[in-house]
C-alpha cells in the first residue's frame, strides 16, 4: 500500500498525478476531498481519504494522535511507502508517521524543486523516489476530448503576471466564432474576486462565460471539450492531465520546470522569460492554425 499526502494548489495537484499513476500497487491519496475524488477517478487502483480528518491534523502536533480510528490505523499498518508533500521530514508530522508506521519507507518532498535546478517538477519527483529505491512506472496520459466539442478558453491565473492580456483573449474568442468553431469561456474564483463586476457581467453577456467555483464544475466544463487554451495556471495543468489537447501560454515562468504534462501539450513560450504581452493575437492564431480577425 502506498500513501500520498498533499494539500496544495490545483496546479501542484495536477503535477503529482504522474507520480500517483506510476506508483505500483494500490495507493491512497490523502488530500482535499474534491481532489481526492478526482485522483481516484483518474488513477487506477487509487482510493482517497480527506486530509481534513481530525486524526490527520493531529499529526502536525508534538504529542500527535493518542489513538487512531480502525480505518486510519489500517492505512498506516499497511503502508509500505508514504510520500508526503506536507512535511520536510524533520518536523512533528514526520516523527508521528514514523511512530505509527515504523515499517514504511517515508519520503518527504517539496512541492517545488529546491534551489535553481533546471529539472521539471515531475522529473524531480521521479528522481527523488528513485534515489529511495522506488521506481515509478511510465503511465502515459491518454488523449481525450470530443472533436465536436467546444474549445475551452480560460483567461485567468492565480498570478496576475501570468495572465495574457484580457483584450487578447477576447480577440481569440471572436476569431474562433468567426471560423464557426464552438468555444466555451470559463473563469475561476481568482477572476471572480479580481475582475470588476461590470467586467464579469460583460463576459457573461458577450462571451457566455461560465464561472467555476469548484473543482467539480471545472472538470464538468472540460470533459466534453475538443481542446483547451489557457495561461500557466492550475486549470491548464488539469486539462493536460485529463488528456485534452492543451495550449499553455507562458511568459514570466519557466516551462522547463513548470510546463503542463499530458498526452498532447503545446507550450507557447518566449525566447526568455518576459511579460505576457510578448505574445500577439495574430501570432497565437497562426500557431493555432487560424487567420487573424
């Protein structure tokens, strides 16, 4: 039995899906409930447990849990490998895990590679596990998507500096409509909080934008899509891991470390890190096989 603990942003969750797929044998993902359900749906022989259970929160205290429920006790008794993204290996959490699962091979990984290494985070995780004698199987993501479905466009990101200018996304939507290609615009909680109300109302009125306030809503909007276009953001990484043909727009962040991984990913990136205004509408349309407006 393998246990994987993680409580991080959506993009970081998507980037550990290759690790979950590659671990041999049954595995349990211990994380936020909605992400756990998705991990169980996407990864063979994977179950999930909510990381917000009181017993798990007690692992972060010096005294730790005094007793474990039968279900949690069985998880730790059966665990041969525990991969944690919630501990540095030197804290109370790690000490308590060793107490309750002394037989396990415990590996604590940072969500992001340390230092200035130029290795992709997925490859970094793979190398770290291999250094502890844990070889991950190569399980490629299958290509999915409905050729007749809409192209899903997500113009947002948790980081403002990662966002392609909004007016250029509008031009992109108009170009798809000009070519009579179905398009679906979605946005997340960050945009709902950040954009002025009048901007949101205009996107609803002119572009039929759909607000996705939950992971379930996001997945629902992606499932019948033909392709996906978005910034360096969590939904982009998830779309790639779902197997959608994914176009990821990069500017300031390094795709060597952070590009989405999936069956069919096209990373649009400048020659060197820069602001997102480097990419013109016509340049992107050309890369997508469309002419200008």
